[in-house]
């Protein structure tokens, strides 16, 4: 039996076991996927012992993504771009890492708004953490013409912009209120709106009607940002799809089947979020 897991500190709230457990059942695979609480100081040792513990790989969540990146023997370009890894597997005993958040966001985004060509689009990313880096990388690779990073702490936006280069640039946090008038796509990667807390204060009254608004926060599923955009008649992209799609490459590596993100899987996680 093949065993995989997700590690983090804390880990109780991870929904990855639900996702991978659903796929194991759907495809009739003799495998398991659990969750393991691993302290940051123990993470490198845990990863180094994967093979000895009979584990084929794991997902890594906060605050261990940078440690997984640093511990790896080989890093895929997706991880190099972000400086953090969320997916780990073994190749001939060597620890290999990737960051599938870029894939997860870009795949869900393309499926949600198939009419939008990212090539040439103007993107506003709110936040400058790991998720912002993953999305900026995806948008840069896809040929966006302008990628504005707006962050409360401006230095982090500037660091991200200088690490990526053109067309990524730092824009003042205060400019977010008018983003719907100058960006084709607005993406919230900050924690604002999580569990209904906080408000980004974006004015959608003057928005371009074609502006698309995405949030990576998925609890609640419809954040205050997405609700305001919907009320203004704008197309929205929720955060749950990124979570579902980022899980695909890991499952395929560990269990040998490329799984589908279906409406049934989505409903399973929605029920969990809503406590049904
Ligand atoms: P991750 O790596 O998961 O993307 P992170 O590195 O913790 O997350 O980043 C969280 C983001 O939310 C940051 O951009 C943070 O802004 P700062 O860099 O200024 O800390 C942003 N954020 C969190 N709370 C915020 C708030 N109340 N107002 C504005 N931005 C906030």
C-alpha cells in the first residue's frame, strides 16, 4: 500500500486528506493519505525519513513550505520561482519538491473565465506572500502585460517585483481602492476576508464591467470581496478551485493516476466548509 500525507504545524484544519481520500476511493487505489503535525524544527528530519517510514511523498503546508524547499535534493522550476514547496516526492531516494499553487491557481482561473486571454492582460495582485509569488509567476509565464503587486508593507511588494522583473512592479497599497478601473483582473492573496474578517475597501461602483475578481480565500466560499464584485455585476473566481487543482500533480506523482477535479469533489469540500 502506498502512503502519503500532509504535514504542517498546526495541521488539524487541513482539507487535503478529504481531497486525496476521495480520489483514492474513486480510483480504487490501495493507498492512504493522512495528516501529520510536524514542528518546524523537526520538518527536515521528517522529510529525510520519508522513504524509511514507507511514505511515497507528502504535501507541505504553513509554516513548513520554505523548510521543504531548503531540504530538497532537487527543486522544480515552480518551487524555485516561489522559494517554497508544497509537494514532495522521491526519485531514486532523492527528495524532489515542486510548488503546485501556480498550477492550481492558473488551471482553476482558466476554467472559470475561459473567455479571458491572460496574454496581454493587466493583473493586480493584493498581497506579497508565498501565494502572491506563485500567482505572479504563473501570470508572468502566461504573458500578462502588467502585474502590479499591492501590499500593505510596500518593501515586500518591491522585493517581489525586483525578484521577478518586468512586467511585475510594486504599486502603492492605497491604489487598491481603484484597481477595478485600471486592472483586467484583481486577485486577493491576503488574509483579509478570511472567516468574514476585514474589508479590502475596493470601490466597484466605477469598475470596468469586464474586470474579473478572484480571491484565494475560500472560507467563506463567497468572501466579502467576491460578494461586492458580484453585486457590481463582475465575473468572479473563488478560492476553492485553487485548493482542489493544486492537489492534482501530487496525487499523480504518488499514486500514478492523474485525478479529475469534479463537481462531486467540490461539493464534498463545500459541505465540509459549511459544516453540513
Ligand atoms: P502566504 O505566504 O500564505 O501568501 P503571508 O506570507 O502570511 O501568506 O502573507 C499574507 C499577506 O496578507 C501579506 O501580503 C500581508 O501583508 P504584509 O506583508 O503587509 O504583512 C497581508 N495581510 C495580512 N493581514 C493584512 C491586513 N490586515 N491588511 C493588509 N494586508 C494584510
